[in-house]
């Protein structure tokens, strides 16, 4: 039985992981889990799945009466979570913490040489060169949880990266794929949260609407599979059935397909290198009417192209870009800016800060805060 450290248990990835646990309690158990503020939900899950330790990294409004839950040990703060990752017994850590906050936990797991099931793409976006160095020096292993990277990972099984001509990462196009550009100024938060094919957390859903998320995935693929940006392509695939494709030097293309559900890539990351029997995700091929593909339009999705440029520039630019997007997204969710202002604010931040080619973790964390604060306070 594999012992799992589950970070971000109350988010969409964490919830999907718990769904998997219900049908695979003989395959996996959770050694400890973290939650930011959704403590009540976390306690219910801990009782249901016999999770002995919970770390609360946020500032929940209601104080916990620990004596009421004698079978659960509670820990508080980010430093406590880092200590658990450093000292506790687990076989694999699933990092499903949202945004830049997940980076220190990725570094700690890999520093220890543990397997990391990575759903926090910002870890590679912000510090890909540092993460790659940790994997190399500590015999760690990253197992991708994003559906697109899991698809590539599966298609590459048994093949050398030297055989690959190009990676093709698919994107749904989000809720505004067919919305007239003239109507973008009227897009509301509620509109942006209505994803046509996936059920995801708030941040990822908005990032999917702007296609920023797909830009991050291209950067992530660059670090995961050690390929230059010109050999990583992204295309719109509205049905979200094909999750990504690998094109080989001889012209053949392998694709991984399934109904859109995060439970499948999570299960594969946890069960790797095996595909284990499961009824969690089923795909009816006869119900699929068509599989179509479209080019990504620069006018409709400017943030995708900004992300690719920042990724290719490297250094601190991906961190600046990501921090500015997190700040702008927060402002959009508070209805302080319009949807179309998000990309403008990211551009502004990239023009504000200077780049460093090979930043340290301290450099990255420092500019991450600076770029976030600058953007959050700049709404003009």
C-alpha cells in the first residue's frame, strides 16, 4: 500500500484524489494532508479516510476544538507543513496547492529525494531550473498530474525523447472560444467560471478562460520533457477528449484519450508505473460525435502568447508574469477590473521589472511578492 502526502486536500484536485481513495483503499492511504482554510471539510475527510495528521496553512475563522477529534493530530502554518514533508513517512507527495504558494513544498519533497505527483504547475514555471537540479542531484522523480502532461508522459512510455519531433498540447478554448471579440468587455466573473468541459478550481478555470493556463502548461512541458519551446505546440480541441499528443520523427502520432476527468491522471501518477483496474473514469467512444482542432487566436487569447514569450525568455520573467496574473485574477474576481484588463496588467508588470538569467530561490520568492504587490495596487 502506497503512503501519500496530500497537499491541498479541499481543492478540486484534492477532492478528486479523495474520490479515488474511496475505490482504492487497498492500494493507497494518506499519511498526512494539508488544507488552507477549509478546515471543516478537511476534518470530515480525515475522519472518513482515517487521515491521522492535518496541517492547516491558512487562517481559518473558527478555532478548532482539538479534544473533539482525538484521532487527528493538528499542525499549523507553512513551516509545520515543510517539517512534515521533511520528517514524516510517505512514498509519494501529491502537491495540489494552488499558485505560487506550492513552490516551497515542491522543493522540500525533491530535496528529500521523494516521488512528487505534481499538480502545482507554478513550481516549474517559476523555478524550473532549480527543480530540475534537485531532481538530478537527489534522485527525485516528478510524475505529472495535469491531464495534458500525464497524456504526454503516457505516450512517451518506452520511447526516448530523442525520437520526438513535437509535442501537441490540447486546450478546450474555455467558455469564450466562440464569443465575439466585441463582447469581451462585458465578460463577467460568473461567465468566466462556466467552463464548458472541465470541473476545476476557481483560479484554473479563469486561467483557462484567458488561456494563460495553457501557456503555463507549455512552460511546464519544456521542463518536464526537456524540449525547446519551438517543439512544443498547443492547439484548441473543444471536446477535451484527446488530452495531448506526441508526434515522432517518422510522422506517427500517439494520443491519450478519455472523458475529461482529473481522476484518471491522478490515479496514474499514484499507481505509476502501472495502470491499475478502476471504474472511476469510463469513456464511451460511440457517444463521441467528432474530434476537432483549431488554431489559437492571438487576439482572443493574448495571455497565452505573453506566457510563451516569458517562458522562452526565462530567468525571472515567468515568475513576474505568474505573480502579475495571480494579482490581476484576484482583482477580477473582486470585480475591480474587467476581464480584458488581466492581460494588460501582466504586460505592464513584465515591462516594470528587470530580468535575471539564473535566479536563486530567494530571488524568485522576492520578485514574486514584489510583482504581485505592484500589480495588485495598480488598477489604472
